C-alpha cells in the first residue's frame, strides 16, 4: 500500500497526515506489533518502522536505546519484514533504515521482499539520490516509495535533485541535529517546507512531511499548518519506555498520545 493514498485522504479532509515511528522489535516483537496497531487505530495514517541498527548516527538517545534493546533481543531484518506484513494492511508502512543493513541483505532482494509483504517503501537517512542509484533502480522495479531527506542546510540544488528522486513524500528534518522530542518546534521548519514546495518538480504535488522533535498535539497543530505530514517518533518510544513494566498500560498511554497528535493535525 503506497503512502500516496494516505496523503490524498488527509488532504481531502483538509489536514496533514500523521506518521508514527517505532523501531521494529521494541520493546519486543509481540508488544511492538500491538503498539503499531494501536497507533493506527488511534489515528496514525502512515507507519514508519525503524530497522534497528548498531550505529544510528541520526538518532538521539531515546531511539538509540530502543533500537539497541531490539537488537539485544535478536531482532533482525527478517523480523522487521514480518512486522511490516502484520501491519501493512492497516496502514501504509515505510521502513526507515540506514543503508548498511540493506546492502548486507542485498538491495534487489530487500526491495523484492519488502514489496512482497506489502511494504510501501524506504526512508533512507544516510544516502542521497546521487549516491543511491542502486536503491532507486530496485525501488522503481518494485514500485516502492523512495523517501529521501532534506534539511535546513540543504542547498536549492540539492532540494531540486532530492525532490525529483522522491516518490511517496519527502522527509524534511525540522532541526539540525539528532532525533528527539523538543519543547518547541523548530523555527527552521516552515521556511524549509516553503523552499521544498517551491523547488519540487514543476506541477508536482509531492507531499512534504516534517519530522524531528514533535511530541505534543499543540506542536502537531503548528506543523500541520504548513506541512503535508507530521512525523512523530521519540515521543512514542518514550511512552513505551516509561511503561516498560506494564505493557498494557503502555498501550493505553500510547493510544492517548496518538489521539492527541491526531487531533492536533486535524485542528
């Protein structure tokens, strides 16, 4: 299932799409899968499933700890694919992954296997289109979304190149730095989204989703005024970490946070 349908549905309702992130296998495969389904039922339009990796250079301490927990429990690429298969029918699901695990798995094989379980595509934070030709070709062959990142520091030339290569949506990182919930949304986000929309291919309506730092309904509301999608990760992870001893309460708290964020993108 492509993310395009989720953005189109949200746009038809006059709102931004809510994209929820969790690492695969956190806090374990069973509870993590239930958590993802809870997030969809409570208002997430798209799921971003992180593939745990030992050197997550873009991620802050909250997500790093969660990914390490998943790795310590033996979560591997094949487990992530099974999780995608379990939730893809409920919501479009993209895998966020650093490049090394895909390369080790086999690029063409990864694309085929992801497509076969219903995955929508990949978010690739550490490769850019000019260095991602192998993935672009494999994704195109399997009709998968290609989600590349732009940042406040991106030049106009790189934004043009990146948006031309994206399919599904473009990921606009709202802050300079690693992931993590913040008290206020970055002042750099709105100008970046405006630049991306102005520089994307002529006639394109490629959605622009903003991530990094969003943790409350009020922040989601602010970002939804100018972005097509609102991406939330660390806040969801933290809820499960805070309820590690009681997964049932953790799922309830996760549902409440998702509902708050979903209300925010609808205001």
